[in-house]
C-alpha cells in the first residue's frame, strides 16, 4: 500500500523526477508511506522537478501524466550473466493523485 501527499506551488504538477531540495526554491513538498507485511517506510521533504533522471541525485519518486506518483519498490531487482550482476531499482509502487 502506498499513501502520498504532494503540495505544489503552481496550479499544475509537471511530469518528472522529484529530487530532494531545500525549501527555498522548491517546487513543492512530498510526504509518503509505503507498507506491506514485511516493511513500513516513510519519507518526506521538499522537491524540485527534474524532467529527466540524473545519476547521483536523491529522488523521492516521479510523477507521470500529472496525476500518478511512483516510488521505488523496496525489493531491488537484479539480472545476471556469466560475469556480471546488475541491480536495478524499480519504481513500481504508484498511486493516483487527486487535487483537493
């Protein structure tokens, strides 16, 4: 289960990656909690929207179609070959946003 609250300064939330930011100059704030039988995780803070993902940046998640917020699955995915193991973070915990 994922619950989220996003507050934005502009009338529209643009699509993109929500990068952690100081409150000054932020596009908005986010607070979310994801739960299952095996974990309970919450995070919150201010964000700026990056249209594209950038390496080395701390992201809360991303917004798509202006109405869906997605965060990382706590179980990291992996793929392997004979010589390489690749770990991936999959952003597949999503919730529909509703304007209040």
